[in-house]
């Protein structure tokens, strides 16, 4: 897999948090690309999440850290729902 064929599911792990779900994107991906993906989700330009999953999201935040970028998704969500949404993403990183 080359750098240009990777999607968000290829470079991240998902875990349950007290507030919802955290997506840890490894530091091989530029933070600005992660911010762009989240912005698309926040503005409704993303078709990765089902309407049912979107309805459960109460907030999204991107946090840049030394070990990569994290997307914090608040709401009554399961890691499996977010993993399934990321699998539908076609945006290459």
C-alpha cells in the first residue's frame, strides 16, 4: 500500500471513551488532513456515517499530540460504528 492509497481506517485505531469514541490517527498523517476530514463530517459533506450514527454524535474535536492526531467523537457511539464509517471513507491520506 503506498502513501497515496491509505484511508483513515488504514492509519488509525478506535477505542471507547467515557464521552464516546476516540480515533487515534498515527503521526505519519499530517494533522491538517485529519482536520479536513473532521470538518467535512461537521459540515455534513461526509457520507461515511449512516444517518443513524450521525444522529448519535453530539460533538467532534481534533487534538494534536506528539504521537499523532486524535479525533474525539462525543455521543452514545460504539467503536464498531465508527470503524464501519471509516471503512466507507474514500478520502486518501
